[in-house]
């Protein structure tokens, strides 16, 4: 007869109890936690302590856990326990603990041209190709197509059998790597019957990941068009089952970490969102956002779609992965017209910001309506969504990284610099029947200008000016201008107010632009020598108004003589 050790039986018992949400200490339901540990800490020691706190296991027996392998960026594990996150954080060697969030596929509220909900025009554009309006054409004319970079797509896999995506998978192909983290039939809500079955190849014939790959780096995405960075390599990480709509935070984190270890220059998560009440309000309140920030600070650009909830919620943009400055949240801009008098406008489905602590999101906008994509049956469709806009910015990130020399030559700070360049490049977008300027809480600074991102010799070091609400109003902000021109440049400053919007109108689904009166004290003009930098302070006064509770915002413009112009967004809530 086979004898099982008491340690094995205890560990098996722990797993059974936690799977049923049981324990010996009050019958509390077990919660799944993502735990960040200090360097050198043994995860078994941590799980043993967690188990002892819950009175589940005897001393000296570790509990069950799953490691998170993120190289030198993040040391962590996933564990189920009935004790609280605060109790776990109090354990020696634990840096932080978060309840793991369920995540789901986000989808656009419309997908066809002419649909009023999409804010579409009746005719497709013909005179102005998208790449012309965003400056990508100029970059291509300089023979920069993203060579030497890797874009990792975290979604539902890629159909790499398509010719525009290389036709194969492996080191000699366009899709050079990646993996399937979950399998074909995984159900995160019923893992006992449908567990994860990871695979080597992230193939999917019906995935949004394929569309994202085509926009970011495809060779033929609409008639004779090419993707933003067609010479970039691709990595694919499948975090949804083939027909699944949900995934889990720890799986997405592991995919981000795998992409980092596989040498990704850019990580793109086009349409993963959270329905959890645990959504973060500021940096550090989600494990996914924390990992994304750490990757950004270590030289990987992270780009996310802003979401497709339209006016359903002011906080619809509160995506856990988009916490903090440096992680780019991308709104969808409608550019489907053939009348030169018309201007880019926000897609009606694009989610309003901000984060729940009024951090300014989204950051920027990109084309996201009627994007021509080759389908799995080799036909074409015109999908819409911020999941179409985010890959566009990811492609621009690859162009910028390629210009710097790629992974081996670009400094680790490049991703943070790129985020600042993207935000400060925004072109104004019009909104409403009177062509008011769209507010930052809807489109960030506006339509991305890729040419300005790559060629500007002025760099701004800043965080978007989140003025918060009247009770917590933040009036004073500093920013730095770095003059990378060889000669001296005189910089001037101006204030541009964008449309405000009453919150009750936004919540009712009928937002209307309103005027706001905001006094801004700008710094004086100043010369900065070539290769030098200078710091400036700007002061805001709370807006004076006759409205109810409303959002307001705009831009501070920095204009250099013969050095172009850049902008920094501001925004707040008044009541």
C-alpha cells in the first residue's frame, strides 16, 4: 500500500478547502491574491505563514501557490486565502498584496460605417489617408519602418498564417515568438472542469489580436496601405480561450512578464478591461498596473485601449493596467470622411476618463473608426474601437524605438520619454455641433502626431496637470523644458481652454459642451541654450462658473521659435 506523507495530505487538504472556499477559521471564503515579495524571499515561507494565519496548515508546511516569473522586474506569487490583503502585507518579506481581478474582453459599441453611435460620416475618406493625417507617412519616407523592434500583443492570439503577418510562426518569421498561456477551452470561473492547458503556439483564426497586429505592423491592411511599423517583429500571448470572454489578472501579468523576457520593445493590450469594484484609483492599487509601470521604467513602452463605454460612465476609463504616467491609454478618433472641411472628431463610443482619483486619462487619441482589416476568410471588414486605436500608437512606439537603435542602443528611459512625446504631440480634435475643442477627459491631448513624436528637438518632462476637485484642488505645477536643439531657443507659453461638460449630462448620455472660465498664471518667455534645460511653474485658479458639477480642461502650449509647439493637458472637476 502506498503511504502518503502528512505534509502532502495537508497540502492537498489546503487546496481542496480553498477550492471550496472553506477553512478551519470561521468558514470565510478564500480570495485569490497576487503577492509581491522582496528579493530573495522564499515563496514557500510566505505561503506557509499565510496558511498559518488562516489556521489551515500545521507549522512548517507551505500552502499551494503559483509563481509569477518576471525576471528582475517583479517577484511575486498567486495564492488563495481567507485572510485579508492587509494581513498578507504585514508578513515579513511581502511588499504588497492585491486581490486578483477578473478581466474581460472589451468590445466597441458599433462596427459599421454610417452607424450614428460611432459618430461616423456617411462616406469613407478618400483624399487624406490616415498615415498622412498622423505624420506616419513622413516617417516612412525617411525609411523608418520599425526595423529591429518587437511589438508584443496580449490578447487572444494571432492568425500568423496570413501573408500580411508573415505566414508562419518562429524565429525566422514575422511573428517571432510568444505562447498560449491558457489553452482552447479554459474557463477562469470554472477551472476545476476547464483548467488552463498552455500551449506553445498562440494561434487564433478569429481574434482581435490579429486585427491589432495588422494595424501595428501588418504589410497590407487596407488596399495598398501598410501598418504603422511593417518591419517590426511581433510577439503574441494568448490570455483568452478561443471563444472566451474572460481572463484573470495573474495570467495577463504573466503574459506581460513573458513579453519582457522575450525582448519586447512595446507591449500592447488593446481591449482588456475590468468589471471589478476593486478597480484602482491611483498608482499601486492593482498588481497589473504596478507591473506595467515597472516595465515602463525599465525600457518597455506599454499601450492600452481606453475602452468603448462611451457616455455610460465618467470612470469607464478606469482600467487597472493604465495607472500612472507612462502607460499610454488611447482614445478612438473618427477620421472617416472625404470632405476637407471636416475635422477629426472623437468616436462616440470612446470611453470618458478619468481614473478614480481624477488622474488624467486617456492620454492621446488615434484612428479608431472604420479601420480596414483583412479577415480570416481573406475578405475585408471595417471594425471600430479603441482596440483599433491603441495598435496605431504601439506602431509609433516601434518607429521611435527603431530610430533610437532598438533594444541594444536605446536607453532604459526611452519608454517614459516616448510617453511624454506622445502626449505633448496631440493635435486638437473638435467635438459637438459648434466644433468646440474636445476635452482631455475624452481624447487626451487629441490626435497623435507621429512625426512630431520622432523629430521634435524639444522634450518636456512633466505629468499631466490633474487639478482634482475643489476640495483637493492642486493649483501649482512644475515642468521642465529640455532643449535638444544645437542653438538657443526662445520658448513662449499660452493657455487654451477646451470644452467643459456637465456631469449630469454626461451620465444621462447627452453631454453638451459648455464654456468655463479658468484663470491661469503662465511663466514668462525664456531663452534656453542648446543642450540645456529649465524648470517652470504654472499656477491655476479654480474655475468660476454658473453650472452644476462639471468637468473642465484644456492645454498649456509651449511654443519655441522655429522649434515647433508642444502641449501639456490639464483637467479637473468643479461643483
